[in-house]
């Protein structure tokens, strides 16, 4: 009786090692991708909180200005949010002057270009324009609300910027215009509130995130 032995195909040791290596590389890549997704979600949550806190602080600042006037704001002040609900979140509010165009220089440039065509004397406007420049320079203020927080040992920040104009500035500028035009028209001394200021273009969408 003859016994026949048959062999079946199988994997060699080299093939098994190659398969294990491929599996290990796939697991590492998947793990890194998962980690990055979690970090991105966390960063978005941090930023959303900062946006809401900045808007809340900006609204609070706006109410303060409307009730007590722009002078009620300090040039710089800072504080913390509720650290139990918003740990590491702090805020800084700054009030600063912004550059005002030199209307006299702009008028001189314009009149110089048209000197040959028009012989209009602009010297009479220099005084009022200087007064307007001075008024706006004193009246316009930029207010910045900045929210800061720590994320993975890095400090992040989000900013909201708005501008305020003292209500008296409108009446003063209108008085100059009426003086030049012979006093035509009624007088309106900024009816935005007796103790308030007029907010101009709340640039809430210009929040900046500083990535350190």
C-alpha cells in the first residue's frame, strides 16, 4: 500500500512579517489622524467660547459707554472671566486714539492739481478744516476687546474692535459747516443720548487669532 502525502499552500514567514508591518503602519496613520481631529475639535470649541465671551464683553462695554459716556472707559483695563466655567480665560479692554486725516493737506493737494483749471482760493477753508481735524482727533476712539486663553501651553487670543465718536463732535462740526454756509438748517447736537457716545462700525468679524 502506497501512502501519498499532499502539501497545501500557506504563508511564508516573510509574508506574515510584511502583513504585520503594513497593519502597524495603517494603525499608526489612523491614530495620528484621529488625534489631529480631536485637537481640531478642541481648538474650535476654545475659539467659539472666546468669540461668545468677547461679544458679551463688547456688549457690556457698549452699554457702559451709552450710559456714562466714553470717558467712563479707562485707557486700559483687564480681568478674568468666571474661572470655574471658563478656566484660563481672561480679557483686556483698551481705548486709544486713531490717526485722523490732515484735511488741510488733502485740500492743498487737490487744489494744487486743479490750480491751472480753477483759480478758487482755498485759504478760507484752512481754518475750519484745521478745527475739524482737531475735533475728530479728540472725539474718535478705537476700543478693542481682547479675550485670551491657554491651549496646550500656548496662549491664544481673539479680538473685537469698534469705534466710538463723542456726541458733542457732531454738533461742533455742524456748527462749523453752518458758519461756512451762512447758518442754513437747524441745529442737531447728536441726539444719541445725553451721556452717551455714538458707536461706529462694530467690526466684530475682524477677530484675530494669534497662534503662538
